[in-house]
């Protein structure tokens, strides 16, 4: 849920607001009581070492590739003709 702030608060408290954005908070900016914009934190890419990813997937269920291929073929048409 976003917190409502005025244009004046945005101008005067920008440092505090930026820190709150860093912590994941979202804001709706108003001017004369009317919402005019929204400030939302950007999604940050989280990178992890390859070893960690390998360890996470080590316990993942095995994939039956024939079954996967059959499911994909059933879900997506293999007809190369353009759709009209």
C-alpha cells in the first residue's frame, strides 16, 4: 500500500523519501489534494554465485524431457503459417 505525500513534502523531505524508497516503500504524490504521480522502488537484480544456484537446483525434481516436449507441442501450434 502506498503512502500519500504532497508535492511540498517531496520537495522538502526528498532525502527521507529516497531512503524509504530504498527500503521498498511506495508513495503517491499529490498536488492540491489530487494524485499526480507515484514513486515506486525499482526492482533490483539479485545476483548469486553460480555455486549457490547449482546447490539450489540440486534438489529440484528431475525433468522428463519427452513429457515436457509433448506438453509444449500440445500448448503451442507448430503450424508455421501466419495467423490471420
